[in-house]
């Protein structure tokens, strides 16, 4: 199975590379758009942190680290979720799941590989890593092996949480195809919008909501609190990975229920837009 | 076409088996009146659509079967059931001895599906890239892949668009490329759902050529749906007719003509622009002194009709021919339309 | 669309959640200081609330890009109505639904969120109406220019769309008021057409900007972009249709 996954990822990497390199103008434009989007999406908070020397109780450097973390955490879902795999509600709601069902492989395997586009989003990875390294150095952050392990776990947890969360909303399309397509997009956008903000000032109810139902806080804020020592105690380091596992389990359950329903009702709609393009 | 690497496939026997298959859907029926917005939100109305009702049939290996019926009859639903995309509400579907839904991944590796309105090609990539994608995902041995690419190039003319982006293909080119791609893994059964929709004559012809070549081998079973009955008659030896979800006819085309009216045409060329009146024949139209009549049933006496015409004018020439199959089908649809109670799904 | 399923309302709930989060962030930022960039916390909260309430008019999206991408532009051109009127009327219809199910509840919830929703003065309210209308004109003109750009570049809309959304959100001042940008950046950002989209009407509403100057700037951009847009449309019309087809 692992060999097949690797073969499929290699195939989709090849397709992605061929697509990007199809002509020089597209190549330049693609990366330009990628870079501008990456910078503009964090520039607001970045400039705010510069202007006010941080966003209380976060110092400016801590905010920079948080922004970098959020960018890198977002990179993996973006890299894995092309062709509307991250916004799977669109494919389910548009009847495009049928294209996967005629492939001789499990649906989960197709979903895990078909959206793989490693050349996409590279320019959000580089500034993200750069911001974290720069801010880490300015803060005198000591990257011990155990801290690096915790960092990797939290980063993977944040990425997985976003993918699972997007999948949860996306799989709702098995039950409400049109409504879920609309809501799923807004729900994922909300995470992207809020991932760069320190959410400490929120009331307890809102804060809980942003760590559970709409886990924008897991994208960067909570894991960074734990990693930068704003939350004391080892337990805080495990919250994001644990939440990611819980969200993944919920997504798997929803997927199984959805597939059972899809076999019964199928999709009465079909549009080719957003599929393999 | 070689099938040396598929020696395990038996040469005959039932490959498709549908038993008492029913499929129902619920359809939302929202009101368009603004005052009903709240009701639409909180208490929406639904209606139940019986897409298939108690449909049973079998298909033998190597058969080419036309699956026909008017719009909304249940053709695409049947193809989806047979492709493992949908499960029946009741009844059973087995293809190649497999339950298509329960064992989907094993099953779809042995079938090919082409939907006329959908493409499996990667939109922003050349056709060649889509074929390569198929080779990897379907795990097709290199030798078979190269051979079937050759078939696609030779019969379907895919070679000329090999390096063209899918989005830049014409509909005909795209469909040919799609059909060629569906054949790459040498499926045992090919389901073609309206594969010639919107295609020109030449594109249809190359499709037909491929299906005929496949059927000539006797090892590939083809089920094809289309609204073009002439094309289906050329392709298939057997036609299954479905209407409002129920099986209405299963047999050959000759039988279909017999059962639903063997419409024949009588064309008389006379010396008079006024068409003679012939009891038992219905005038379809006149062009100058050429008059065309519709004859119902095989028992119409052409000699007697010609003689009757000769009493009214001088008959210069007499021709008879079978009405196009489309006309038979139109007659059937009209008949069903009259029988169907209003307001049903 | 809305009549089909009440779950659509969740989209609006998510917007409310986003607004609440942003308000909390601003409170934290201003907790230790009374004023910044000529704005006090009350003004910034009102500014953010209104940006949430008027999210659609302050960032006009007519649907032209999608129409081009899907090839539906061809059928639009067969309708006995101007292209701009067709898209704008459809967009306005969507706003009505959004206003009823999202903007109005947000406005009603303002006291609960601890925000004063009222304009700085009666005059500010009057100028704001005009400013909002000009913002919509600028927004529609930019949207049509954006449509022309994707047709000329013959590229996928999603690639440009992400860039456009991120840039517009930053430069329009819809999330962070331009006056709060560091190094005086906000001053020159105000002169860009994006500033006419959100920053100008919101500044006027909260009494944070000079209304006549802002209105004059908006009027300039509205005129310039409409004229430029018309010219671009004439030049690229054929290309747009062939792109969409």
C-alpha cells in the first residue's frame, strides 16, 4: 500500500510539475500570484504587530512566530488538497465523486493522492519558515530535540486538524450537497482568516468554540502558546495533536456514513467545473 | 485485439444479472413563491421518484446490448447501478459474478465506463498525460498499455490529438480520447452512456467502428445507451427498452418493429399532383407527383393499394421501404405518453 | 438558493463568529492605549462592526469571473439587458438575502457585542450613504477589470482569485484600518483605488476621516475606473467571449 501511495504521489507531482511548466508566462505568473497571496494574507497582522509592538499579551516576535507557524501549517493542506480535494464538498455536491468511484482503488486513497501538488504553495512555505526562524532567533528560542519533536507534532497536528475539519464540512455534502458546498467554503475560509490572530482576548465560550467546533485556534494560536511557553505545562503541547486525532476520527466516521448514503442516493447534479482543473 | 493476458476470462455465460431491481429517489419540491420561503426552509416538500421498478435482465458475454428509452426513463441510473456508483433500493445487481458496490475496487478494474457528458481526461493536460495517469492508477502492464494506445490511435485517431490539452479538444476528439482511455485496461465490459451525444457523423462512425471491432472478438460485452436509434440498431443485436423505470421490451430490433408496429412506407410516383386516396394507408406527404404513405403492419397489401391508386391516376413507379427505426420509436414514445397518467414522476 | 435549505444560515453564523473574534483582538490591542492613528477603541470597534455588516458592498463580487470561467458569459450576452446591469442586479439580489439574514442580526447584536453601531454624526451618516454608493461603483469597475485581466491572461480564476482577495482585503482597510498601519503606510494606501472600497466609507461613518476629501478621491477613482473599464472591455470583449466559450 505504501508503495502504491508513493507511486501515486510521484504521478501527481509529475502532473503538477508539467502543468506549472507548460509555458514561461504561466510559470512566472503562477509563482508571482502564489507569493503575493502568501504575503498579503499575513501582512495585516504583521503590520499590526509592528505598529503596536505586538498584540497583547503576545510580543511582536511571538506574533511573527505565530504567523510563520500558521503559514507552514497551511502549506500541507494546500499541497494535498488541490483539485478541490480540500474543498471536497464541491466535488461531492457536483456529482464528481463518480469519477473516483470508477477507479480501482479505495476512495480514501484517491482523496489522499489526487490533490497532491507539491509545486503549489512553495512560496508560502519559504516565508513561513523564514518568519519562524527569524522570530525564534530574536526570542532566543532554544530548539532542543524535545522542543523540535513537540514542534513537529504540533505542526503536523495543526495541518491534520485543518484537513480533517475541511473534510468534516466537506463530507456534509453527502447529506446536503448544495448547502454544504456553500458552508464548507466559508468554514475553511474562516480558519484561514483567523489563523494569524492571537485569540487570548476572546471570552471563554468563544475561545472554546474556536478550539473545537471551528478550530481556528488550533491552526497556530494554541500550539504556539504551548511551544513558546505562554501556556505552562507539558499537557498543552499535546492538545493540538490530540484534537487533530479526534477530528480525523470524526471525519473518518462521517466519510463512512456519507459513502453509505452516496451508494443509496448518488448525485442528481453534475458539473465538470473544479474537477481536474 | 489481443487478449492473451486475460486467458482466465471464460468465453461465454451471463456477465450482467439484474434481478427485480428497484431504485427510488427523493426529490425536493421547493415552492417559488416568496411567501413560502419559511415553509421551504422548515418543512420542505419532497416527492418520491421511482427511477427503476422491478427491472430484471441478463446479458451474456460478448453481447452488444442497446439500452434505450425516453429521457428520464432510468437509463443512466441503470448504468450507475451497473458501474458500482449506486446501490439498488431493492433487488440485486451482479456483474461478472461480483456485487459492484460491495466489491467496487476489484470490480471497476474489470469494467470501462464512458459518460457522454463527462470526461475522464485531465482538463489542463495533454491527452498523453491522462493516459499515463490511467496507466498508473489502473496499474496497467506496460505491454498492454502500449498495445491499447496503438488501438486508440489506429481506430479512434487519438494520435492526432496526443499532445493537445484536453480543454482544447473538440467534443468529437474528446469523446474519442475518452473512449480510447476507457479501453486502456482492456475491460471485460464496457458501459457507454450516450457516448455519441453531440458528435458529428465521422466521430460517430469511428465510435461505431471500435464497438463493432470489440464485439467481433466476442470477449468484450458492451452496453450502450443512446437516443440515436439508427446508431443503436447498427451497433447492437439486442435492445432493452425501458420506460418510466420499467422494462418495456427486451429482444432484437426486428421483434421491436413487430411488437410496436412494423411501419413501412409506400411511395407512389404518378402523373397527378393530387395524391390518390388509399384505404388502409395514411398519406405522409407529397412532393410534386411523388406521394408517400405510411403503412401499418406487415399485412398491408401493396399490390392492392397500387391497383387502387391506378384507378385514380396513372402510377409511374412504386417503392416500398421500412420506416426508419426512429419513427418506430417515436410511435412508441407517443403511445407511452398517451398511456402515462399526468402528474407522475 | 436560500429556500432550499436552512443550513445556508450557518454561513452567516460563521461570519458573526469572525466578527466577534476580530472585536476581541482590537480590544486587546487598545487595552493599554487610549488612541492610535487618530482612532480610539470605540471608533475601531464601530469600524470593524460595519466592515462585517457591509462585507459584500465593501468588496463587490459580481460573479463575472465565474461566468467567464464557466462560459456562461455567452448566454448573458444574449439577454436583453446590459452586461453590467445584469451582473449588478444579480449581485444586489444576493445582498438583500445577506442583509436580512446576516447584516441585520449583526446590527441588532451590536449592543450585546459591546459596540456602538451609530455613525459619528448625522452628517457622517449622510456622507456615508454617498460614499458607500461610490464604493460600490469602484468595486464593480474593479471587478470588471479583473474579469478582463483573467480573459487577457487566459489563466485559471482560482489562481488570481486568491491573490485578489488577499490584496484587496489588505489594501482596502476592511480588516485593519489604514490609519493603524505602521510607518505611515496607510497615508499612501489611502490614495490607491482599493482605499475607496472600504476605508473611505468606514472612515466617514466613524468620523475618522475628512469626508469631502475622501468623497472626492472616491469620485475620481469611480470616474477613472469606469472610463478605463469601458475601454478595456471594448478591446477585450472578443477575447472574453472566446475565453468563456
